[in-house]
């Protein structure tokens, strides 16, 4: 269960301050599949980093499973990331010159899990993310963009997180591959009951979610407003 | 994070950039090798100095005339100081305890002629006990006997160098021949064993004659130029030195010890002085080598800082997927320690090889001590920790998002 109350995030570059999030509040229940949409630079990734316990809000509170994450220390945040969260980054961030298998096993290294068990779980996660077994021992720089994306997803799944966050996981995939990736997320959500939050630009991908959150200029817009806009546009066309 | 993972990460990180790791390690290798080699050479020098002093004779207490004389070998032209007598030597032999032997000596330099060859060498007038007290052995013939001394016979025992100078290198059949010292004829009765040229002066370029003969024909007076006493053990040598000083002060009627007309030198204290000189020398060498080790350490730090910067994104990712500060800290620290440790091992081997080479070439008998090896290991690991600490801490404190954004 995610409870976000009036979260603000201000970035400081030199003397200039920039408010990327200006007071966002929402609740996401366990097992929900939520999409976040919004124009570029609206603060989606910023919000996602806070939800993923990678960054702390400048003000406001974030309760994850009843625990206030916004006041935890660095190492406590690291534990939350390790135990509860799987993150697919907008820029994937695989370790260079490292095999696919090792990349996916990496989160388990910090969990102190045995080598054999690590391999089993990494292979399972890779198959679930839809990567062919033939690529498991490729180095990360010997993969196509779509394959990299699936490795990044597999790495997010390998520690059996209850919350999976994905920042534009279908960003540079063709529509067919996007479908496969999306199906993976739906399977994780429907069959394994994982909470999934996904950022996307594409309306038809967002439609797969139970709910859509719209962000603009660091503020949450009601879905209704958006629908009204579309409706009014449609009406104009008519 | 398990230790096996740490080891694997360290190995793959260091082998990913072999040239850089190797060059950085080279700094440590050179530092450790020079520390090992320098201390070994210094220790070797110290040993050889002690050994050459000991070759003068064991537990020796030397009494020389004259006040505050600086330490040096006996010389012929000893100015005026005539204070030691045969009676002094007799008193030392009979009244001081723990004395194993006493030698009376009258030294000078003189012109020596044999079969037309001419040389100027040092003539030591002495007696039979010289052999045991001054650690000299006879190669051929015999040494001066007490009979020779009492009758003041003109007999001579040649050092091997004096023999070579007078009769040709390695000449045989010298015993029984005649030489002329300051114009008087002497019969050669023996040749001593080669002592080796090491030491302060060549101990083999010498001719021994009875001290009574030397007093009569060379110095022309009844004084001695040196008395040597041998203490029964090295522990007793200080006591022997003190007792002789007291005895001679009272015999010479001197109440103020600073005005003594003689000087008593203890071999043990000479060795101690010489050791402290070579010890300072060794420390100096080691310090210079130590500086190169510190420079090597700075190289490690430089490399680690570069590595941390290069791998900022990787660090960000590791933190993002659950690595704690201490995991990152350990990873980078172990890279630094691995570099210095491997560098230390190679450095010890290289330092040992250098010491071995120095000994093998006969320059000096270098001696590598176990303690310097253990010290080198500890120092190299310590350098890894000290110089790796700051870069590792910097890596560990990176914020995951900032690190992931780093280009
Ligand atoms: N570390 C930072 N320092 C300063 N400004 C930042 C920083 N990170 C983000 N911003 C700013 O915050 C705003 C929101 O950035 P964010 O990455 O959240 O956008 P986004 O909605 O994910 O955009 P996109 O769809 O293009 O990925 C941007 O204007 C960006 O310039
Ligand atoms: Mg973004």
C-alpha cells in the first residue's frame, strides 16, 4: 500500500531552484496496476524515484506498507529497495562488459543468497521477461535494445519484489515487442498479485492499467479533467 | 555481500584494466622491493663491520698511551706518549680478574729489505700470547716464543702481504731466510695465515718480532705502544676495562681520571659505536625507500579516484538495487588492498632477488630479515587501506540517482 501526501521535490542547481514536484498526493492499493502519464519534464521520473526509495522528497510524506520512507537513512532505504522494490530504469543501466546472467543476479548478491539459487532465480526471471536462453551468457553490450529492456525487467523481478516500478519500459520497442513486455507486467499483476506502476507516453499502453495518473508541471491532474479535454477535442472535431 | 563475491568483483575490476592496475602496482612493487633490499644491504654492512672488528680478536680490551686519542689502528709515528710499561702489563696480568691473556706490543714502521727488495711496513714487537688474543694463526713455521722474547732474539714472523712484498707473491721456502729491518738482520721463523683485507687497514701487511727486540733496536726505550688484554667473556669485558683503568690510574699516581695518560678501549663498545653508525645508515636508506612507498600509495589513491569517477553509474546502479554503503566501501577498499597486497608480494620477491644479486656478485653479504618481510606486507596492506579509504568512502556516499545520472 502506497500513501503519498503532498510530496514536493525541489532541485537546486547552483543558485537556481526548480520545483519538479509541487505537492502530489495519491494512494495505490496492493495489487493495483497504475500507469503514470504526462509530458516530458513534468516530473514523472522524479516521482518514480521517490516511490522507489531511491530519492527522498523535499517535503511531504511517503508511507510504504505503513512505514514512513521519507525519514529513513540511506542504508534503511537500501534495505527497502533490496527487499520490496524492483526498478526498471528509463535508461536500463546494465553493467557493461558483464554477462546477462550476472547482471540479473546482481541484486541477489547484496541479499546474501547462494550462487546456485541465484542462478536459478535469475534464469526464471529472464524466461519470465521473455529472453531466449541462448542469450543468457551474452555480454550486456552484445544485445539489441529490446533484449536489453527485457534483461532490465528480469533484474527488477529477480528479488521477488511486491512493488515493480518501470520508467518507460516500452520506450523504444516496436508494437509487437511492447505487447509481449506489457503481457509480462499484466501476468505479474494478475497471477502473482504484484503492484505495478508504469510510466508511459502512449495512451494505448496506459489503457492496460487499472488506473491512470496524469502529471503536468509537477502536479497531479484528475483523470476526469483529461477525459473532459479529450471529449472536448472530439466534440470540436465533430 | 559474500567474501567470494567480493573476491570475484575485485578480480574482474582489476583485470578489466590490466595496464593501469599493473602500472599502479609497479609503484608499490618498487617501494617494497627497495625497502627490503635497502634494509638487507644495510644489515649486511652492519654484519660485515662487526665481523671485521671481531677479527681483531674476541673480547679485546686495548690499552694505549696518551690522553684522549681518537680511535684508530696502531701507527708507528705515535707522538711522545710514553706511559705504558712492561710492569703495567705484568700488573694487569696478575691483578685484574677475568683476564685470559695479556699481550705487550711495541709498534713502529720501518724500512725492510730482503734479497734486494725494499718495502716499508709496520713492525709489531710482541710475544707468544698475541696469537690467541689477537686471533692470528700460523701458516708456516712458528710464532715468537717466550724464549725469543727473554733473550731478545732477532727473529721475524711475516704477514702474508709482507711476505709477498719481500719475496714475491706466494713465495715458498721463506722460513729460514734473512731480512733486514732498519739495517739489522732478522731470521724469518714463520708466516701467518691470511686474515683477508677487510677491516680498517690491511692486517696482513705486517712483520712480528719479539717486543724486547723492538724496544732495543727500533724504539730504543723500555715503553710499550700498546697492551692488549683479553677478557674471559664479552660480559666481563666492561669489568676488565674498568679494573684496568683503576689499576693504571693508581700505578701512574693519577687521581683525576680525565687526566689519564692512557686510554682503555673495549671492543664491545667499539662494535656498538660502529653498529650505531651503520644502523643510522640503514635507517636512512630505509627512509628513502619508504618515501618511494608513499609515492606508490599516492598512485593507488589516484587510480582509485579515477576508477570511482569512471564507475559512478555502476556505483549508482549497485546502490539502486540494494547495495549498502559498507558494500560499496568494501568493494573499492578491497580493490586497493588487492593492488597493494599483490604489489607487496612481488616487491618482496624482487627485493629478495636484488639482495641475493648483491650477495652473489660479492659486493656485500646482504641479509634479508623475516621481520622486514612481515613489516613490508603489513605496510603494503596498510597503504592500501589508508590510500583506498578516501576513494572508497567517496564512492559509498554517492547518491544513487545522482550517480545514475552521471555522464
Ligand atoms: N538532478 C536534477 N537537477 C536539476 N533538475 C532536475 C534534476 N532531475 C530532474 N530535474 C528537472 O526536473 C524536471 C522533471 O524531470 P523528470 O526527469 O522527472 O521528467 P520526466 O517527467 O521523467 O520527463 P521524461 O518524460 O522526458 O522522462 C525536469 O524539468 C528536469 O529538468
Ligand atoms: Mg523520465
